């Protein structure tokens, strides 16, 4: 006996009788209606009868539909083809709802564990993104699961777990021998780069415990940075200490604004962080690249007296007259131009200080102090016998004081 034509009619949502039977979990109706043929047509929202069964978590009806569909389509086509599965691939949908029995059923019928949906997301990506721990465990048991499958932005499952702060899932992924701990997304960012940027301390410490983790990976988001740079920038002493203790660390990689981690800490006036970084024998206290701001210059420019004092204590390690920055300005000139008398005095205590050094515009510390009206600084400079410049421009100032 044939199926009445009314069973093939669709309502305003493009849902046929089969779709409604599945939605109501009516097994008898589903069996009857399956005799009419196609069980894949989606409604206006892109939901097929199979996907409806998945959302209803009805494995009995899902099995009926799968058996029926397998008779009409190849396994790969009807479960992994984005063009015939509506808005979402069945396995991705089952993972999103963490329907573990449904996931097992779909895998039994040959669903590709690595098939990506229209957004480039694999089932594992979905499970990780939504924190579906049981689904992740189940997918990782599949021999062919690709842990490195990237989405359209180049992010892998480990990237996503890190960014979402799913610590348990990070542990699961790291326990898998096929995971690449140093995988890079489209901007070159590693999971450790992301965990330090987002201040996911537990995950950062977990990643740092792994052999072979790249401590010095340079990533990008509104500027180039490293994991150590993030720890310093966020004043995260606990994580920064883990980096500093690791001999594989290069503590001198430039970050945003051409600052080293030490330069950033100096600029922030973070005395404890500066002390921590100075423990490294290979730390570059001075600017060594063209256009680079030295830690001393940055500390002076921001009036960080304690950090300036700490850097000056480094003695011969410190080039007190460094002028590598874009303007060729010394730390003394920066202090004089800003009117930081206490810092000027500190710098002048060092016998190596060059009072007569000029920047790229030919301007000295005296010029910067005088032109900005910092008369007390001018007087302090005039008292120093090392000063040997034409004093006529500031004679009137000195006389008036």
C-alpha cells in the first residue's frame, strides 16, 4: 500500500510528516513514513529528520533513519556531505549536545571523525569549544582523530581548549601522543602564547611542564609578543618565574613597541619583576638593536625611581649613556627634559655619565632641562664639573635663580 500524498506535504516551516513524527519520537509513524523514500530534506532552519532525532536524543529512531539512508546513499555522502545534511553535520551536532550514545551510533555507521562543517570545525573542535569532556574522551579514543585539524583561522583543538580555559580538556589533549604542543594558528600563535596572553595561569603552568614546549614563540595580535612578554605585561610573577628558571628561555626577544620584557617591566616600575629578570646572566640590560628603547631610558621616561636605582646598581653591565632609541636620547636627557630632579641626581652619581651627549637633533640634557623650564635641574647640571658646553643660553636662567 502506498503512502498517502498528504504525508509528503510540508508546513510553513518546510517540515514534512516524517520530520514531525521524529520530533514526537513516534517510532511507528517513522517506520511507516520511511517507506516513502528520502529522509534527509531539511526544514527552513536546516534541520533534517536525522538531526532532529539527534537533538531529541532518540537513538532508536536515529538508527532507523541511518539504516534507511544507508540504502540510498554511500556512508560518506549521507553523514559527511555538507550539501545534504542541512545546517550541521550529524556528528558535529551530536557532539555539541554531548549525546555520547548518538556519537557511538554515528561512528558505527561510518561517520568521518574528522569531517569539517561549513565553518571548518571538526567534531573534536566542537567538543573542545563547548567543553564537552565526555565527547572529547570518546573522540580521542578513535584511532583516526586528527588533533591538528585547523579551523578557518588556523586554530587547533589545543588552541581552543586553551583559549576557553578548559583545563581538563587541555590535560586530555596533552596526554595524547599525537598532539603538537607548539601548533601555530594563522597568526603564528601557540597554545602557550594564548594561555599567557589570557592569563590562564593553570594552563600556562601545565604547558610549561611539557618537554619541548617553545618558550620563545613569537605570535601576533595587535603587535608581536612572546609568552614571557605577556607574563611581564600582565605582572604575572608566578608564571614569569617559571620562564626565568628554564634554561631554554631567550629573555631578550623584542615585543610590542620594540621593548624587551625587561624594558616593559622597567617602564611599569615593577621592581620585583625587574629583579626576577636580572637573575638571568644572559639578560640584555642595554638596548642593542637600532631604534630600541633601553630599560633604563624607559624607566627614566616614566619616572620609575626605584627601577632606575636598581638598574644603576648593575655597574659595568649597564651602558648608562645608551642612545639607541629612535631620537638618540640618553637617559640623562630624558630625566632632564621631564624635570625628574631626583633621577637626574642618581644618574649624575655614576662617574661614567656623559653630561654633554647630544641626541639626533643636537640637543643635550642641559638644553632639554632649560627649554622645558626645569630650573632646578639646570642648577644641578651646572654644579657638575664634567659639563663642558656653551652656557650662554642658560646664563639668564642661572642668574635669575
